[in-house]
C-alpha cells in the first residue's frame, strides 16, 4: 500500500539536522515511510550525546549499545544519506522546496579505508592523529586539523591509502521538502554563576565531563579519582547548577536529577566506601520507572540527599579538597563541608545553530529552544524542549510523522 | 543447506594487524590439514577493493559452498564483509565471520605463540558453527492494511489522525460515548494555560474529515486474537457485536484518576475535594473565591504507589494561577514535596504561579499536613521543613492533587491484552521497551501510548500517539512481511525457536519463560506438546535454556553446533574434554546420537 502523504511525492527528501537520538529516530521513521532523508551531523559520527554516556538511567545499561543498533540501521538504510562533519550553511527558499547548502569539513583519513593499524599515529610528531571515541565501530583515526602541520608522513605510512591530507571542504546542495531540527544540547558556560567555582579547580567538574572521567572505558576505568590521582572519598553533586537560574538558564533541564542519581549510584557501586551527597532543589523523578530507581537504586544504597542550594564552592588551600558551603535546612544553620570532588549538574543549553537566524525557515527561537511553527519545519529532541533519551526518541518519531502528514500546512 | 557442504576459509591479514601477531604460516598449515575445509586463502584487507569477493569467487569456483572468514569482528567490518558476499549471490546463511583481530591479535599482541593457537581454535570453532548451522523457518505474514486504536483520548486520537492522514485505514474504539478522554474533564490544559477545546477541536475535525477513520464509540474490545500483521478483533457494544481485522494494535486506554479515599479526610469532610472535582468546578463556575490549599502527592509516591504521577503538580500550578486570577485577594497555597515541573514550559508555569502570588510550602512525607474543621474544612496545619516551623493555614477548600493509576493491577485482570502478549509492569502500567523503542512492546505489532504506558501530560501523550502511529504504519504499509523482520531494534532476528515434537514432554517450561508469549502448549495426538508462534518468537533462546530435555533449539546455533564448537575450542585429541562433552551432546541433541564415535573431535 502506498502511503498517501499530502505534501507532495513520497520520495521528496527531508533534511534532518542532528544525528543524536531524536534525529536518528526521525530519519529512520521518515525513511521507512518512503522518504529520502539527508541526515546531517556536525560531529564525526552519529549517536549524539547518548552514545557518549557511560550508563543510562533507569536500567544502568551502557548508553552506546541501544543507540548504536539504531545508528547501524540508519547507515544501512538505502534511503538515508548520512553527512558527518557537516553543517547546514544556508537554506535557500524555493517553490515549496528549499535548497540546503551543506558544508562538509574534510576528513583527512577515510574512515572506510582505515583499518586502525596506528602507523599514522606513530609517525605523527604533533599528536594530530587521534583515534575516534571508544564507542565508535569500526574504530578509525582522524586528523585534528588544528595540530596538523601537513608534513605528509602519515599518508606515506598508511598501508591502505586512506589518508589524503589535501582533501578540500566540500559543499553539497540538496533540494529538500522540509527540515527537522534535532540539534540537541551542549554544556553551558557556568562562569556567570561564580559561586559554583566552575573552572577554579579540576576536581570541580561539569556532569558530562564527570561521566567521561568515571566511565568504564574512560581514563580511570570506572574508578573515581581526583585529578591528583588519590581516590575520591566524598563526592558532591550539585543540582540545578546553572539551570532554573535567571542569570544563566531559566528552564529545568529535566534530565539532571536522574543523571545525578545514576552517577552517584555508579560511584557507590564501584567504590562502596565513597560518600555521595546530592544537593537538590526539587527531585524530579516523574518519568517511567524513575521514582523506583530513586527509592530502590539510590536511597537504599546510602546516597545522601540534601535539599539545599550551595552558596559557595571553592578549592581549599593546599590541595585539601573542595569546600561546599550551604544552609542545612534541618538545623537551619550555614554549614561548610569538605569534598574531594564536586559535580555540577544542570548546565545544559539547547543548540540553536546560527544558520537558523535570518533564514527562510519558519522557526521561533525566542524561548531559547527551537520551536518550529510550520509544517515543513519541525523540531524534536532537546533543542525543542529538555528531554531525555526516551522522550527524544518519541519526539523524533512524532516530528517525522508530522512532516509526513502535515507537511506544507 | 547441508552439513557436508564444502567450506572455503578466507583469512585476512589486515595489513599486519592480524598477521603481525598471529603466525599465518602455522595457522594456514593447520587449517589446510583439516579435511573439513576445501580451501584456505589469505587476503590482505578483505574489506577493501573487493578483495573478499574475488577470493570467494576463486575458492568457490563452479561449486559454491560455505564461506568462513577469519577477520575482524562483526561490529567492525564483519557485517560489511557478509553484505559484500551477499551482493555476489552468497547468502548470509552460508557465511560465518570468526573474529581473530579484536578478540585475538589485538588482545594478545604480547604473546604471539598463544595468539596463533587461539586464532586456530577460533577459526575451527567458526567452521563447526558454520557446518552445523541450520536456517530457521520463516513465515510470510499477509498484513491486514488496518490499524486498531483502542482508546479515544488525546493519545489515541493523535495516533488515529496521524495514521488516517497517511492513508491507512483506522478503527478507533472508545468505551465511553464521546471522544476526548481526559481532555473532556479538564478546565484548562497545562502548560501554557490553553483551553481543552483548542486541542480537542482540531483532532475531532480531522477525524470527521478523514474517511479512512472509523469511530466506534460506546464500544469495547471484547477479544483480540492473532499476532503482528493479522489480529482478529471482536468488538462489543450495547447494540451488538462486530468483528474486524487489523494489522497493528495501538493501545491508548489511558489511566484512571486516583480517588484519595481516606486520605486527608477526603470523603468525610466537606470542602476537601480532589483535583478532578476542582476541574469540574472551574469548567462551569468562573467565580470560585476563597482561600485554597493544594496538597500534592496525595496517596502517590508512597509504598502503595511508588511512582510520581507527573500530571498533578502542573495541574495544581495551572489551577492556582486561575484561582488567583479569579479572586486576587484569596490566599492560594500549594503544599508539596517536590514540585515536578521539568522542561522550560512547565518551569515557566511554576514561575508564573509564584509571580501570581501563590505560596509554596514544603512538607516531609513522614509528617503530612493535618486537616482541621468539624463540619467543614477550616484550615490545615503543616510543618514547613524549609522554615522549620509549624504553619497554620486558613482554607475554604483543600484540593488533593489527583494522581492517575493504571486501569489494571496485574495481567490477570486483563485477559484481552494478555492474549496478544501485552503485559503489565510492577506498577500495572503496560510494559514497553526501554530507551529508543518506548512505544513498542515485547509483542510485535502492539504499541502503547499515552497514560496507559506511564503518566504523561497531554502534549507528551499526543507525541507518543504519533510515534506509535509511525511504527504501526511501517508495519501495515507492506502487504506481505517476513516474520523474521518484525524485530524493532535489529534488521533481522537471529533465529526462531524450533520444537522437536518427538522428544517434547509438554512440561510447559518454555511457555513460562518466554518473554514474548511465543511458546505455548498445543494438544496433539500424543498429548500436550510445545508449539512456537513463528511471528512472535524473537529468537532470544530463553526456551532452549529452560527446556529440561533439549527438545527446543535455535537452528542457527543448536546444541549440536554449540557442543562441537566447544570441542573444537580445545586442541584436537583432548579426549577427556570431548568425552565429557559428548555426554552433554547425547542428552541435549538427539541428532548427535548417531554420530557419536568415541570422542573423536573432528566432527
């Protein structure tokens, strides 16, 4: 049965900007319904932030596996064209269509030919040849353009001829019937909120960086260590750091409460002696199975919950840890506590690509989020509203179906 | 595919990544000595420039056999190698990839001698797996080009409209007399203070305008039989019954509001009302004055209902703003545990409620507020844990936040859905798959959206409805589907379980452990015997582990293959190991019996 889609031919291509969970879901559902999809990803590979997470709540599964099976479905789908390292430079209006100008930064090493032998990396004196993140399969090397001196030794060493450092940036023009924005989020700059001490000490970390720091595949193989190498005995998680805050981000970012519970749980699991304290304002466990995760997974293993918003976080002199000052509402007195590591959780900012402004795309970014207002421009995932994996996937599919059935309206 | 089909072995050097560690001369010699292999060839990078394809062609010649590849893992380039051979006409059933790079050469780079022995073992095991591999039966499903949507609330209506607009025939079944579900009972809709009509009207108009959507109000689904692609549905209404067929089922039956009976003197004291009652009042009466106290988490987030119902905080905020608008002089207080307003829109509602003059007091669950009043509520006493003191609030009415709870408690209450493989989780909501497949269930072709799967706001429910429609449309858009391609997160399922009717004792263990409801007992002339529904089976193998006498197996990796692989994992001639294993083979795989010959390994 041919699906009847009001907005033109079923084969009319759709541009999906962002290759995270939301973008992948949207792209797959569009492709399955017969549309061609141009899937554009700014980074080197699909999977977005989720693929980089060591664990996912509420099942404590590794983040990469559930995403990677979808990435592979995307890669193998004949109607999905994937452009990595690519941004949308411009969107030009047309007769019900738009022309998207995609700019692809060159990849000196062809990932399809790289067998990950590492000869190039051994030749490079500038450490410009770096491996892809550990979750990417098949693994490959890539060239970091900022460090590359273009000496060409890597390309001489490559046995498969994968390296061509003279590759030029390419510009592709594609005609698309609509655009789905799924640009996701990035860590916000916490410097306006000086009290959290972000950047004043390496052991005051932002939550996504901490995730990488304690990851099983990360630099510490799952152990929780301070940056000077000693094991952390006390870890503080500060919620709403940067969020629900007029100076930075007014919104609640919806994912951080569970993210902190998950991280604290894993710290405890790998290091039972390590104390974990979560400073929170409202603990938002409204999602599917989240309250049970909080009660059974976190409280029962001794994670301490303190309802407070720390007023000051600063490194103690002599490398003696990090001080957190807050008001203990039970005894109603200001308290200073010493921690080995402090994790700032909540500073996530939706990515609103600069190219949206001044374009012929019907979007509204007044709230800081991308709110598409017409049928041929939709948004999904975190860039539409704060969302975790589950909600992003649902919104991705919903955006796809809206594009199919309401496009052009 | 025969056990004796010739096997051609192709090894990949991977530009030194494998042969830099593994001694290929030795490996090749050992394999060439093996009579079970027809040929052994070596390439440098099988994944590049069609090297594998040309080697396979040379080796296969006119008489095609099976291809055993010793290279990198399936996750690296292994799947691309299989796809490459498939393009040359060699079916993927006849190809096996043995990983000697990541799992051997990279891992044991410091011990080349042992790595070579391990590589030999891995390739031998792969060869045995390939020789003993069989192909699961597959069935073609004739897909009924209709979607059944159960429940006419916002989620169900959004699903029906999405599928209907795409040209798919939809049957929308609603037990009550009108569509709209919970939207009919709300005064305004959070976030953003919208009217319920503004959401409902476009949906109703669309449903009327699309001839592909048939609406059955006042009707319930009395029975569903069948599986993905072909469900047989019986409907019952006051006027009679009807039957229809559907290719996919979208369950949007919603949840029911919790009546906080016995909580905070609800039902005993006048003036203590539930959130739903306030909605009813605000829907008709635009002049509600007086002091109001909202108490949140009434009979939820406790041991009886250990979940957050997600909708009650936004509802309280929305109504608090409204009450303040109606009577700015009234005191409106929200007594809460955690205010659940994730995201930017709900958080803005929270801020708006504060700006409107709403007062917020936090209580501890172990010390809940107490209601005061003799004939009618006069106020509440509550310990404000942030200020650390007891507060006394005058109130003309106390509104208990209305949580929602599942319509059913256990699967037993729900024979209609249990029959198609839909199960309840520990809370009683329908169980869905995690992460990226959250409207899909363990039963292929059955999708759940809205509050039937978890408490959710109207916008979220509608998005889930559309997502469910997308998945259902994908299923019914093809008139014929292969059962092996129904698995959501993979392109093709691994296998389909097979029962040996001669040895099955009908114990039912398989039916008890199958997570997909695919195994069941059937009456045959020999008594009860297990039977596998080839559409529902996802090839997980739980039944094969639970079967006490090895009567159920996955043909792709049966007990014989497994035992022979383990035998080949050890160097040839290790009689102790293989004798011990032959015992296992005897018990678990009837096919092994006639080929037993005193523990000789090379089977």
